């Protein structure tokens, strides 16, 4: 199979159809003892059924908070101050808690980074997975137990019949993550948000989990949001990519476009600073400085202090998005030239 | 294993080092299970080089780092540093030797004292080893601080006031201030963000050139290790399975595990997607290691010999050591050819 064939291009007319999940101008603030800090600043995201949106950024860029806020899972200090989160025609920020609980874990599911922390240590794996089926689908305990075994088979856990009776400490990291994924897909969600699902795992296991997620996405025709700091994982698994920096999305593109012709200087800097296993690089070209903490976010371009291409126009006002093509847009006043 | 005469003298020689850890009892009066964390590893570290030690979690790579610095005692085997067996050195000898070797961990905040200012922490090794006079120590601290590219006003700050990248620079400055010969970096850049990671990797290689340091660079990240190492050793379940120059190891790996590991690393190039060969299964339990070659259950080339006999760690070609029964047959062949 050629490399090209593995990238799904959107069906004709798909761009006009309403995406399954859409975040519009979402802003989130956190109340701290030192005042209110804005950690997510007018973020827009969208993902359609059957596609994977890769959300990439460094720690503190707001990628996890955006998704947590969208699902009403913010810690008590966090507040949404504006925007809409449209899912299947409904605004998730407007529905009440009971409706949200019904939706979460059923139509929308989430998988987190550390499976060992997400699982309950005093309940068997089988109990935890069937709980979700029991609650959301109204199946009997027996039927739920049967379905649990099917799910474990689906996510590739061997000897599923005996392993449902085991406890989380008897599972390895990779197997726990598979169990978490089984729990997430138990009700055949339309949207799965995976927050750094492979970061705590070894590379050989990471490869297995990414393959599993991509197979499940196809099988269940889910929309998948993959949050990661690793551009390698993005290249491996995403169809569309949104790059976040300091609480804002700075570039959006389809995966091939992003890697072939990155337009934002941050995206390019990030790509250039990656050490690569497939080629020899004499010296890594690091981006100078570090990403600012939310207390020091400015209104102008937030990458400006680390950018070599900025001038006076970059400070003061927020750079607007420029559409380079139907699927590629960048928030920079001096983007990399489109032709090069 | 003989060291040929043309090679420079090794800074550190590790010979057949073994470390067991005992686990829980099998029953109330039963024997304890034993994990073979490191199971007969021999290594030479040459002055000025970086040896990368890679492997998945639980393969024993961090245990090797601790054994090399004598932080834990080996069950058997020897570690010779500057001509002296450090596992047998007495207290005074050991105190002197210890200043020649330093360690940089993964989590800088955990390695720094939260109640001491940055300046005091960097100075501490000089006080402990009684190097120079008061004024000399202060100027050395400033010099070192500059060498790791930190602005001088941070000297009076506390660790929590610094970013992760800055903290790791402080840890590096503290490790290097007493001019060690050997630095063991155990996942030193793994916790850092990509853009900061590149800065610290560059800093480590600059300091190596400037100060003639020898690194043992322990990591799970093959991309970083390719960039920083002269030679790479790949570990699997307590043993080294392949050892070669970085370029040789990554361009022409022989051991099926090395090949699987390299192909599992996600490459930041969406066009490279199709070329992946995902290996099945998970690393075996060190309390219950498989017979023969530890990798046989996950290996596409395994036969009866692999299941029963431990492969010898032997030279295949120049400066390329492999522990695989099929190593000779695998040279020049890709993993998929055999399937």
C-alpha cells in the first residue's frame, strides 16, 4: 500500500456538511489566588465523523483544557467565559448536568494518559467496563458481562474470559490502556477524545495502541480527537491537525500540508527541533526561550518573543487567521511564504 | 571479552554485571521470587564518548546506571573505573572516585532541594568535596551558570520559580561543577517539551566537547539517542542484545528486537505511515523470564533453538555485537523478507 493511500481525503461535499463536533470561539479562564488567568483564548476546532483531528502543542498550550471544557469536565477553578461547543446540533455548554452525564461516556467518550490512575484499583476490570454498559444501555448484568468480553476481544486483550475477573494491578500499562479504550467504546460513541493516550507507554506498545484506535475509528465510524505533544504521533495517526500555542490555535491544516508546507514559524520551529530516528542531524535547531505561562499571555502574537520573523506589527493586536486554502489556515502576520 | 590493543583505554569497564531483586514470597513460607533486572552485562565506556543505552521500561537500563555509580551493589560482576574496582573500593577511595562521576535524572524538580536557592545548590558539591577557597567557589558557580546559559539573576531564586528547562540546566550545572569525568544521564531530557528538549540536548553536546565528558545516556527515546550518541546499546530483559556505532545500529540493525523498536518510533513524516511493522505482545515478566532467547515469543524468526538456548553476544562485522542465533542470516535482510 502506498503512503498516500492511507490518508483519507474528505468526500466531495463533506466540507459543506455540518461537522459532528465543533468548538467555536471557546475561552476558558482559571481563578487563581493571584487573579484570573485566561488559559484558552477563542479556540476554534472541528471534526467530522470518520476523521481524526490531531491537537498538538507543548505543555500549557491549553489543548487538554479546551477538550475538558467542551465536555464540562473543568476543575472547579475553571470557567468557560465564551463560545459554543456544538455536538450533533446541540450546544454542550447549554445543556444541564443530567443531560451531560447521559451524553458523556455514551455518545462522547474520553481516554486519558495514565490508565493506571483512571482505573479503580478495588474493582475488577470486567466490573468497571460493564458498569458503563449497564448504566448507559440498560442491559441486564448478564448481558453486560457478555458484551464486556466482546469488547475486550475487540481491543485485543487475550484470554478475555479470564481477564475480566482480574484487577487493574494485574494488567500491564498497555493492557490497562486497552481496557480504558474498551470502556470508552462500550456504547459506540460518535466522538472519542484521546488525551495523550500513548504518552506513558513504550514505543512498541504505542504503535499497537495507535493502530487499535485507527481500526476502531473506521469500524465504528467515530470522530477522533487525538491530543498529543508528539508530532510523530500526529504524522502517524491524524487526518487534520490543529497546532496550539499559549492558549490559541495558530495553524490548522490537513496532515500532509502541515508537514510539507508549515506556515506558522512556531510549527516550523517545532518540526525542526525534533530529533529524528530516520535521519542524521548534526545539530538540532532549537527554538530559543520557552513558552510563556498563562499569567504572561499578551494580546498580540504570543510567539513573537521567540520568533525570528516578527516586527512591530506583531505586538498589540491578535494576528487574524489567513486562509491559504480551504483546509489550511494560519494566524500569523508574516507566515512562511506559500510558494516555498 | 578482550579489548583489542588499538582501542584507547576504557574509562570504565563493566564485566558480567548481574543484579537480582527479590520479589514477594510465592506462599507464606515459600521462597521469594527473584527478578533478574540485569543479567550479565559487559560494557566499555571510552573517554569523551556518549554511549546510548536504550530499551523499554523494565529492561534494566536504569539499574545499569545505578550499578555504574555504585548506588546499588551488584549481585556479581565488577565495575572498574579509572583502574579501580568501585564495587570493592573502601570509603575514602570511594569518596574520591565519586566526585569523578555524576548523575542527571529525569525529573529536575525532584532532584533539587526546594528550600535552597539555585546558587547554593550548585555550590554544594564544591563545599562537600572541599574544592578551592570561598571566592573561587563563587566565581566557579557563576562560570558554570553561564556555561548552561542561565541569566545570573536566577541564582537567588528557588527551584519552583524556574521553568522545567531551566531546572534541568541547574541540575546539569550542579553535576558538572566538580568537573566529573563520567556523567550518567538517566532520561535527562524525556520530561521536557520538544522545543526545550532540543536546547538541552544541544547544551549537553556543547558541554561534552568543551569539558571532554563521557556520557552514559539512558533513554527510551531512539530519536534523541541517535542524535547524541556515538555508540548505542539496546537492552531487552536485563541483557544487551545489540551494540554498535549509532549510524550502523540505526541504519543496519540486525537483531529483530532492535528492528522492531526502530520501526515503532513514530516518524514526523505522514508519508512514512505505510512502512510500519508493529510487533505483537509485550515484554516478558522479569520474575518469570522465558527460556532461551528472551525475545523469542515476539520474534518472527524464532525456531526451536531460540526457545531453548540463550544466544551468545558476539561480533558480527566490525564493531557490531549482536545476541541472536540468526544474526548471520539476518545481515542485509529486512525483517519482512523472512515472513
